[in-house]
C-alpha cells in the first residue's frame, strides 16, 4: 500500500510502498478514503511532541471503509464507513478509565503518534475507538470532525454555557466550534492573526459578531474564551478579555511557554484549564449533534502524496478550514 512515513523528527515525510497491515483481535482493517491534516500532526513532525513511535504513519482524522474484521469484532461489518480519532486505545482498568476519564489514561495510545495513522491507503484500528460516520457527510467533509470537531466540542463544553464566547485561532477546530456556538445562540468573538483580513472575514461568515486581531481587546467582556492557537502568550491576553468568573480553555495538545502575568488578570475567580484528548462519549455526543446543526466543514483537498505540501501550508497559516488528504483523487 502507499503510505507517507515519518522516519525522523523535523524531516519531510517519505513516500513509500509498504505491506498492508493485518487486523488483530478486536481490530478493523480500514481502507482510508480521507484523512484530515491536523495541527497536532505538525507538532509531531516538527518534534514538539517528542515521543512518537518511529517510523510512523501520521494522521488521526480518518474516514474509510471496513475491509476486514479481526477476531471478535462485533460492532462493525464489512463495508461499514467508520471514523478513527486521536484516542486509539486505553487500558480500561486504571482510576481514570474507571471514572469516565479515559482521555487521561496513563497507558493510552494515540492514532498517528504511538499508533500508525491515516496518511496511507489502509490502517488498522481498535473497533472500540471507531465511530460510525453520519450519512450526510462526504468522506473529505467528515474527516475534520474526528479531531477538529471532537476536541473543539470538548473545549466548548468545558467553556460552560456563557453567552459571549471568544475563540483564538480561527482554523479547523474554530470553524466547527463557531457553528455549534451559533446553533446554541451564543455570541462569537473571533481573534485571528493580526492583519489577517481573510481569517476575519471567514469568522464573520460563520456568524461571529466581532472579529479582530489576537492582540486586540473584544468590545465587551466575555464569559469564556477558547484558545486553539499554540501560542502561550495568548493566555494572559485572553484572561483580560473574560469577565469575572470567566474561563480560558486551552484546546491544543501543545503550546509555547506561558509568560508571567499579574495576579490581577486571574483574580475575581477567573480560571484557566486545558483539554486533553477526548473520550468516546465526546465522540458519540458530537457526531449525533453535528448533523442537527448542521455543521459544515470547509476543506482543501490534497492527494496523499502531497502530504508534505499540506503540512507546509498549514504551518504557514495558508489553509482556510481544514486540509484533507485523499487516497483516490478520482472519487
């Protein structure tokens, strides 16, 4: 099968023809149709997440069809369309797993990081961590739902029910979260790269009531803010935008160091929290909600072999919505 492989950190992916994997007990062999390109993939390739298995097939926003069942598979059948997210396996036995916090499992394994992912024609995945994909989505449109959507949804839930919501970094996750927030009748305040007029217009087209640079203050105090951009300096800035009792949610897996800031920014019961991974319950809730909104994803499609170009465009802030790799451009 064709695959794009990371052999060493901070190196381009290598195109290769390798053996198709075989599903083990409880696993599905999936023919990949689409795999979205996530900022987390950049953090892996660029060495900011330092413990990937190597060599590695990246990619954790996978949509494909089931081609073969491993022993004991009960939840899916051949030709089912499934999605594979970042969280690929948990132990099910630790205190975190037993208390509904499997996203914090110490032994968790992650698709496209410690498990091979979807930058390939085929992948294998644990049936317990795969989701049926709503029929209303085409393959490429559905792929960003598997991380940008899921992590965005978990971040939104963590932000609480406040009416005025700030979103920093208007990329793949933000453009999905904004649609859900609008559906919930919230006011969206979008913070983009300073001077990026295209991003501001994109945010306004998705229902933002205000859009400005990340170095600006919103015209009103916010109830909550979600930061998707991996920039630690945005945390003190976001704390200034939220009112008393407001929360700042950090929705990324990696962020640059947070600079010191005066306690007065945090006082009056403001808080900061991070989002780690996702749970299967998040996936079930979000994938049931998305078609009702309905969430629409904006995607830029690249052939599998152009994965390095897609990563470079994402790194440079040149992707509106989400970049998606497809294995068959004739479809």
